[in-house]
């Protein structure tokens, strides 16, 4: 599980945004920029968590299929 933890940490620590995201942030009023920046980071983190969750679910399904085939 340490590789999953390191992946989540790297996503959370990533402060880089795509060119489109930077362009969007530049158009946001200054008083809302911090909020929008945090929202973008949260969205990226949620997407990473969802992806990892889906991978773990598929791994579990494969393991259960192997076990059921052995019965």
C-alpha cells in the first residue's frame, strides 16, 4: 500500500496546472483565486483516489475469480 500512499501524496503535492487551468485561474477575480486553486487541487486528488479505488476493486475481483475457480 505504500506505493498508493506515495501516489496520493504526489498528487496532493503537485502544484502544477495545465495551460488551460492556468488560463482559467488568471481570469478569476483575485479574491477567489485561492479558492479556485484549492478546488482544482481537490478535484485532481479526488480523481486520483477514484482511479486507485477502481484499480483496487478490479484487483479484488480478479483475486476472487481465481479463488472461485479453485473451488
